[in-house]
C-alpha cells in the first residue's frame, strides 16, 4: 500500500502523525482569516538550521534578522505553503518544504552592496551637467591639464608641486617636502576652464515629473544574495482569534477535545498540549478529533487566545 511506502520513506516531525498516520503534516483551512485579510508573508528565507518545514508548523517572522526561525520576537505564524508535487498520483501528505529541494541563491536583483556594508549602486555617472554645478558642488571644470615629473633638485617655493595616484589623480601639495621631491609633478599646461551652464529652472510645482538633473544616470544595482546557508522561502499566515483549521501537525501522539495547544519552540514550532498556557501564549483548542481530507486521523482546532 502507498501509505506503508510513505511510512518507510517519510518521517514527520509531528508525533501525532508518527503514531496515527503517514507522510508530512497537512493543513485544511476551514476558516483562516488570512485568506481574506491578506496577512500572508513570504519574503524571508527559512533560517539555515531549518531543514524541513511541514504544513501546520509555526515559525517566527524575524524581520530584523532577515529570516524565519523558531526564536524571533513577535507572534507565531502558520506555515501554509502552496503544495507543489510534480509526479502523477502523489498525495498531499508527500509535500513539505525540504531544504535540500531548494537552491535559491539570489534574494533580490536589487539591494546588494558594492562595499559589502550598505545598499548602493555599482556606479553613478553624469552625461551632462545642466543645473550649474556637479555632484561635488563645482561650478566649472578644467580640461587639458598636463603634468610631468619635476626636474628640480631642491624645493622651489614659487612653484606648486603635485602628487599623483590612480584614485585621486593629481593633487596639489600644501607643504612640499624635499625628501619627497622625486615623487612630485609640475603642471606643464594649465588647460582650459569651462563654467557649467545652468539651463534648468527651479522646481515647478505644476510639473510633477519635472527633473532638474535630467542627465544623471544611476548604474545597475548589485543583487542581494540569500543569507548564508539559506535556500528556501516559506509562505506563512498570520492567524487571529477565531481561526479554525484541521491539521495533523501535532507534537503529542494523542489528543482529546478540549485540549489546549501552543506552538512550542522546543518542538520546532509544532502545536503541543499545554495544560495551563501563559497569558502571552498563542492558544489553539481541540474542538474535534477528526480526519484529514485524505482520511488520515486529524484534529480540528480553533484559536482561542
């Protein structure tokens, strides 16, 4: 039988399934408010130490750290991924988000950092300066300057000496040092200086798309990569008091009507019986010991806190 085959090849993290069924955890959304409120989140990758996420587990949407995990702040979110099975006759119970099945590398085509510390563009260029000054506040540009290594053997106080580097070009030396004379340059041609024309008007409140700097070009962004060790991005639902679902993703092997269940970080966010939940706990109550759509044993639960 297929169920026996699945028992031998799939081990759920939920004790209820291990004892009573087969495959991975499932969720039947009887009344999940997120399907109407759109409180659905699917932008953060599962933390590197999460290898399997079954339907019906709960996770923390830890936005500050950029991952889904079991330890972050905020309330628990229900894992409810779109089921994707690519072979004919597969059962929903065969689906779980398994890290080894996903190989996401690029998180976003934008937002990468060229210096490894903050989002930035690869380059920024200017094809024309039409507003009277450049990005450094200069109102003119000098072209055609030429330089040559100085032939002086002693400092001439009437001259201006320059140093050269690839990064900064030729830079005037404020106080010449005789010991550095062999590294100095002299200007052999002062070139020509051109003032930037200001041919743009001030911002026009009637022209919402008016651009004072129309020839400024931002370069392509570097892509933002997935956090180290992460490969998959789950879909999670915010739940509210009154939500109802049927699931078999329960940590305990047996449950009874009236039992109170809370997501347990020690059980990888799986609902676990707790006799006296804390006031800060998310609490689901067993309202019916039932069946899943595939006729496996299941539990209908309602969020009461």
